[in-house]
C-alpha cells in the first residue's frame, strides 16, 4: 500500500483526474499503470510497456533531481562546461515534453501538471516567483528592494524590477505582466517607496 510521499500520492491523484472523463486513447492506461507500479516499487511491470515505463522513470528522475537540488534540471546555461551531462539530459527531457505536448496522452499531461518539478513555461514561472517575492518584500518592509550590495537577494529583486520597468517603458512587456507591474508601482507609491532608486 502506498504511503504519503509524493511518489505514492501523485500517481493516485493523476489517475483520479484521468478517470473523471472518458479517454479513448489506450496509451493513457499504460502510462497510468506504469506510474502506479513505479509508486509501489515492487509491482511487476506488465509486458509491452517499455515506452511508458521509460517515460515514468525519466519523470521520477526529473522529480528526484528537483527534490535533491531545490530546483528543476537546466537544459542549458551560459557556460555549458559547468552544466553536468546528467542534468542537461534531464532538462532536455523536460524540454522535449514541452515541445511535443500535442503528442502526449492525456495521462502524461495530467501527470506533468501535477508534478512539483515540472513547468510548462519555466520562464513565466520564474517571472511570477520574482513578482511574488518583490511584492512580499514591499508588503513586509514597506520599501521596495534596493540595489543593496550587502544583501544579494534584495539586490537581485531590485535588478529584476529595474529590467521589468525598462521593458515596460519600451512596450516590450505583455499586457498581463504590465498589469502586474502596475500593481507594484501603485503599492510603491502608497508605501512611500518611490524616493529611493532601486
């Protein structure tokens, strides 16, 4: 019987969501079975499931990296020599899922949606995390983050915000982000945080 760790919970939750609507694609059942068998660890894999078993193994490796490192594997970096081959392979696997989403069965899409390690749009997720961190700093301190060399985290938030303002000024921000930045600008003016440059 599965315990409460995520490897046990996620396949059960994904299967519940998958079974809520009819799915004519027979692949989903094979991926669900492979995921459930992997969660139980001792369950034998049915015959003819090599591709689902490999996909689930890759997903578990991706999620394991996320748990161990506190971040998802990178596909590339400015200095590729610093990116270990194993991490690049895991990151490449995730990139492949994003690129060929239309080829995935419904169970795969549901399982990726539930994965704490996987994002369909990692750049947007990073942007939203920075927005939330900036907003939290502003609400907690009453001041915007400053380019404060003594606090690298605050410095990074201030630099992020400055970049966003530049993109806003030249009209390069999508409307949704521009609306979110307008919220930050309004909060900055009500907290009195406009007198000091970021």
